[in-house]
């Protein structure tokens, strides 16, 4: 029931709001791109963007010649909006409509990127399930961006769970080693500030 309500919420967001003005919009996802470039992945490395929605990340990755891209979101409307924006380039991307907690794949991803998806998991059982999905897919690298301890309490009308860098490091510590971290301010289209923590991790041998 919770997953069903969540899907209805996001389908409504992506059909009822001006997507150029929603709070999470970034014209250029500079921090994510910087972290990705820092990993020095091969351009054909399989990359999945979790809760990608209408993010511009996929546009920039395509422009930077990455060729093996997947975007997952719970909202079909979100992905349709992004495909429309990309036009013919959308055919170069694998689009996945799924709640990440129910996601399974035979694909071995080199990079799992999640900006502003993980912090919607407010229940411990959901975080555990997220970690179980990671254990099944076993990506080599993670990039996780969440509201920091100084960030807002809600996003898009939903409660979120704020995370410090230390907290994120601990959450993923069983299987992943911290590589890098950064605290950044995101300026929303309405000129308010949201404080984020970003962490990159490498899977332990």
C-alpha cells in the first residue's frame, strides 16, 4: 500500500507541476558529474541513475559519450517527460519504471547513482530492503546524494530522512568503502537553499 501511494504521488507530481520549477531541478548536475568523472569509468561502463525522474544528468552523460545508461524511476510520467526532452537520443537509454525497493536486474552495473532518492526512505525496513537490492545487483561504485542534517524536513510534500556523511558511511559500510564526500548547497528554482551531502563508495573485495 505504501508503494502504491508513493507511485500515485509521483505520477501526480509529474503531471500537475511545472517541471522546470520543482525544487530538485538542476540545470547542470555539477556535483554528480564531478563525482562520476572522478571515478574515471570507461565510457561503456553500465551506469544506472536511481530515481532519475526528470534529472538532466542523463543528458550530460550522453553528451560526455557514456553509452551504457539506465534511468530508473517509480513514475512512468517522469520518464516519459525525460524521453520527450531527449528526443531521438532517448533511444540510447534503458528506461526502467520501478520502485527501487522492488528492483532486480541481471545487469552488472559499474555505477549506481542516487541523488535525492535514498532520503525518501524514512523507515529502517525500507533502508534494509534498499541494501538488499544493492547486494543483489552488486554495483562496483555508489554515488549517494541526500539532504544533510542541515537540509529541509520534507520534499514534494513528503517526509524525508536526513543523513550526515558519517551516517551514510555507516549505512553502506558492510559492503562499501567511502572514497569521497562533499557537502553542497543546492539552489532551487525559487532561489531557496537546500543542503546536501554527497558520498562516493567503492565495493569492498
